[in-house]
C-alpha cells in the first residue's frame, strides 16, 4: 500500500480555485449555448461558443 502525503492548505486552496474556475467556465458555456439555441428558434442564427457572445 502506498501512503500519500497530506496536502497543505495552500495546495488545497489552489486545487479549489482550479475546480471553481472549471465549473464557472462550463456553466458559462452552457448558458451561452442555451441562449444561442433559443434565439435560433426565432431565426436569429449565431455561432455557438463563449467567444461569439459579442456578436449576439
């Protein structure tokens, strides 16, 4: 059995920041894509992706 050293508070804080940012990016992308698909139902066609938000 391998024993793993306990992470420091600083390491845990960095991991928390990475997970939080990853969640934020995924949710933002989902929202933008949902808006694009809802607008497509009304005939407003825009490319999917966060980078195309300003075009809307």
